[in-house]
C-alpha cells in the first residue's frame, strides 16, 4: 500500500475540505487530523506539494474572527505553524539528499520551491485575528524558532526576508528587538546586510508615510545603529560594512530627515574604517557602496547643499576613483539646477566647488592617468558647472562680489578646456552687479564695493580667457564696453574696447573670424553714446583700418562700407550738442568700398557689391549727408545697369537683379511720394 499513500492523501484532503464545509465536525479537529496524516509522506518534494495542496484547500476554511468555521484564531495559528514547521523540515532536507555533484541543481530546485513554504506565513499574515500583541506573543517567536533551529543558509535567508515582507509594519515596530536578536543568530553565510536593509527601508517608508504611527518610546535609530555596530565588529568585508551603513543612512534619512547629526556620525564612522583600512582608492562593490553613501543624502533632501553642513561628507570623496567622484559631482550640480538651490555665502561657493573639483579642474589620478571623455559629455558637465554662477544670490553687493571672487579663483584653475564655459557666465553676472551698483551710486548710496572695482574684476576675468579663446574674449570685452557705457563710465568703456582691439591685432588671424569681429565691433561702437567724441574718433578710425586690412576683398568692401555708419552716429555728441556726423569721411568710406569692389574679379560678386554700396549711398542721401549728391547716385545706378546687362543668365544673375530691383522700387516710391531730392534721378 506504500505506493498508493500519496494519491490517497490527496484524495483524503479533498474529502476533508468538503467535510469541513459541511460543518458536521469542528474545522479545528479535521484540520489537525489532516496535517498530522500528511506526516505519512516524508519524501521532500512529494511532501511539500502534498502540504501545499492542504494549505490551498484550507485557505478559506480557517477559524478566524467572523469566520463561519470558528472564531478561535489560535486554532488556525496552530494549524499553520505545524504545517510550516513540517514543510520547512522537508524543504531543508532536500539539500542533503543525493550525490554532492548535484548540489547546485538541488539548490536551484529549492529556490524554485521556496514559495510553497512562504505561503504559510502569507496565510498567517492574512488572519484578521492576528493583531500586534498576538503576533508578538504567539506567532513570531514560533516562526523565529523554526528559522534559527533549521541552521540552513538558504532557508534562513528566504524566511527572514519573507517575515519582513508579508507582515505589517506595525508588527515589526512592536517586535523590532526580537527580529534584530534573531538576525544575530543566523548562519555565517546568510546575507544579513540585505535582510537588515530590507527591514530598514520598509520601516523608513512607513515612518515617512505615517509618522504618527511611530511609538514615541521607540528610538529606532538608536536600535538599528546599535545592531549595525555589533555586526560591524565581526570583521565584515569592507563592501558589506559600507552596504550596511548605506542601509542605515537611508533609514535615517527616511525616518528622521532632520537628524543631520546622526547622518554625519555615520559618515564619520565610515571615514574612520576607510582610514584604518589604509585604502587610497576603493573599487568594485566597496566603491559602489561608497557612491551610494554619498549620493543618498543628496537625493533625500530638498536642498542638496545640505551636505555642506556635514563635516565628514567631503573627506569620503577622496576614497573614490575619478569616474565615481565625477558621478557624485554631476549629480550634485544637476540636483541644484532641479531644486533651485541657492548659494548665498562665499564659504558655500568655496565648499561647493571643492566638492565638485573633478568637474572644475583637471585631475590626475594616482596612477598618472588623466581624465578623458567625450566632448559632448564634457560640454554638458561644464554647462552644469557654469549654471552654479546663476544660483548665486545675496542682497548685499559686497558679499555677492566676494562669492564671484571665490568662483573665479576656482574656475581659473580649470585650464583652457573649461574656462571657455565657466568664465563667460561669471563675466555676465559681474556686469549685472556693476550696473546694479551704479544705480545705487546714482541714488547717493554707498555700497561696500564700487562699480569701478567690479568692472576691474570683469576686465581681469576676461583677460584670463584671452590666451586660449581670443575671439570669445574679444566679444566679452565689447559686452563690457556696452555695460560701462550704460553706467556712464566712458573711460572704462574705452579701456574695454582698447583691450578688444589689442587682442584682435595680436591673436585673431582667421579671416572669417576677423570679419565677424569687425561687424560686432561696429555694432558695439554705434551704441557707445557716452564716449568722449575724441576717444570715439580714435576707436572708429582703428576699426576702419582693421576693416580695410581684411584678407578677402569682398569682406574688405562690406566691412569698410559698414564702417561708414561709425562716422554718421547721431548718438555720440560733442559738448556743444553737435552730433558726430562727418559726411566727408562717410563719403571716403563709400568711395574706398567702390574701389575695392571694382577690384573683385568675379563679375557676379562685383555687381552685388555695387548694389550694396548703392543702398548705402541712398541711405545717406535720405539722411541728409550733403556730401552724397545725385551725381554719385546716378553714376552708380548707371554702373550697375551696365554690369547687369553683361551678366549671363542664371540663378546668380536673377538674385542680383532681384536685389537691384528692390533698390529701384524704393527710389521710385520716394519719387512718387514727392521727395524732390530724387526728382532729377534717372532710373
């Protein structure tokens, strides 16, 4: 009959289930008989499935509060604990059956079957009659007894995780000491770290969602800290130790976000362990754990700069290799932008830039390897660093200037690759500060720092860019000139433009860049209405000389033509209120542009340049420049007609004719509107 016992017991369980439903006998007695009879099958796998079937059939027939099968919840606890104990024994026994060579296969089978054992605990957690006192007195002690006595690594690992996951958080709060004591008694191979971290994360989330449920007499931080400290004394591997500290840190940040003293104490302990380990650079799991240790406080707070208040935070970064240090630094800058964190003190700026040092300056690793990365990633990182300048806030201009000074000291160490991203942001914020200070000075206030001093700071900052990025520095000099002009500081504006011209002459050699900078210079000079006319005359004369020296003739022609506007600038005025409008020099520029255009070899380009010059003549003629007469307009119109008639048909010729027709249409419109100045002009 032994071969038939298993199917007979399956059938008997089915019959027993129906018998319980008939209520002809107490459910307690029937369930007790069934669970006892299942002992007849001691084959591990068959026994597990048999008892799992029993558990499935009994799930809706367990005595419980409000149940039709009895309200004595202790009967259900006895049934489930009995079944759990027997299933656990069968599950553990699987490990020791069969040859050693099949050990890995058996372990895999055990892991696949673990849910059969864990289902007993799920049923226990679903019982309405199991409250916190009942759980503490009747349920947990019996579960922990089975877990500890089985002395099996796989079983202890799974069952402890199962206890943490299936029972409510309130139960864990009531039995925290019991759980932690049991964890200390687990086998050496059990991953205690993951069990503790799971428990801490669960309770931290619970405390965050419902703080009122935390008993006031339970100091969970102290309890966990004490337990983790005891574990740390047992010569744990460094990575495991750091992982435990990460779990405790996350628990502290979730459970009591305001306890920065506790967080700093944890970081101090970690720093002491790393120091005693005589490790210069972490690697592998220990490195990842240290990164988590540093990033957790950043992610847990609304203001990432809170870490600056932790004295033992920054020293830990020194134990990370370059890539990991950059990971922490990039996260800090991104979170600052996301949260809108502000830097309000020079000390905060210094600490922040020291913290993200791998992004601020070149770092050479101990092995002599330098940082090498993709240009796009590098640009994104430097953009994030530059954005820190825009996070600076302080109502006191003196303090604000001090913060800028600290920023420049750090940025100046960044090398040519970095300063082109970081210094421009600082320049523009400094110019804004100078304008604000000038407004205060006009009102009669005396701020602690003068606008002139800030302009001097800006000038020196731009000079730091001149050697590596001359074109960018030149544009910034011109921006500085415009800012000084708005502040009515004509001498400072003159100095900015002079520095720009010196830089142009010494460093700018690319013809395309030269053309662009001449155009920008002309636009800037046209706006400098506070300059002394003599200084202005000197600057525009130099600009015209630079325009005439451009390498390409078409560029020369257009640039000289553009410079004509510098000599017809109503914004610049003499002391007697005369405007700076020199018709003769305007005519000289246009005549010189005509000569250059005539030298150009490409006929299509030649005609296009003539039309552009014609437009300038028309503009000055309308503006009242008495040196521009109809004779010049008529001669230029005839010249353009002659060249147009000689051009071969094609897209280029069509574009040139369209350009010319626009000019002619304007002149005709002026004549039709009765402008007598154009009356004698023949089109």
